[in-house]
């Protein structure tokens, strides 16, 4: 396993649309998911899309276990949303590609998903709560969308200003 570098906005790679995994889930995909989880745990974060480490494939990892709980890694290959609830919920989101910026985003409260797991098995299940928030955030990454793209122009520009300032301080 290896730690990968997490790309940060405004890196243009983050705006790319990720491509489906064609054919079976292979050991190469599993090695990428292992690296992504290690990178996510180290950050630390609760989710990560492959494009955030520069790989434009429709692959996501997630772990929503709380501190002190046993690890509960989840793997999603070619995830699809089959259904979205009409009711929405607000959640203060963050993103490892937009460090140190948190803002409320409103999304459907529940979604029905279809995806392939780590072993390439097809899964269909409903997500709610933080699971629904996180999978929708991560699936946005697969379309080149960041959570700040859901905000007003003012809030998005504020996020980018903070990011550029932090980056400038880091190289000084
Ligand atoms: O960059 C990412 O996509 C990961 C992101 C996932 C996410 C968080 C909150 C709402 C929606 C999606 C993060 O993990 S940001 C960091 C974070 O939320 C966190 C970090 C440490 C402990 C608990 C949470
Ligand atoms: Zn993110």
C-alpha cells in the first residue's frame, strides 16, 4: 500500500469527468482502492474519489466509523444513483481537495445506489444520513464537481481566496 498525493483546487484534473471501470474489478483496481483508503485515513477524511489522487476512474472509498470504533471501509466501483428522495437535508461539508473550508450544502436526504464492491459483486442499497451526504459528495467528484460548486459565487470565491492564501503561506 502507498500514500498518494491528494490534488487540491483549482487543479484542473479535479474538473475531469471520470471514466467507468470496464470489465471486471481487478487486483490493480483493488490496489488503487487500498492506496486510496490509506491516503484517506492519513488525511484524515471519511471519503475519497479516485480523481482526487489523479486517477480518472469511477472509484470511491469511504469509512464512516466514528473515532474509537472499528474501521468500516467501503468500496464503490461504477456507482450509480437509481433514485433520490424529494426531501433534502443540509449538512456542513468539507473536502480534502478544498482544505480548511466547511459550508452547508443541501442534498436529497436518501438515495438508492447500485455499485460494484471490492470483490466486483453488484450491490443495490439505500443510503441515508451521513452515508447519503458522503456518497453524493463523492459521486459529484466523478463528474468534476466540487461541493463549493453548489454554493453562491460569493461563498465559492471566499473558499478559493482562503485556499490561495494558505498555499502562498505554505511556500513562504
Ligand atoms: O474530499 C473528500 O471528498 C472527503 C470529504 C468527504 C465529506 C465530508 C463531509 C461531507 C461530505 C463529504 C472529507 O472527508 S472532509 C474531512 C472530514 O469530513 C472529516 C475529517 C476527519 C474526521 C471526520 C470528518
Ligand atoms: Zn471532496
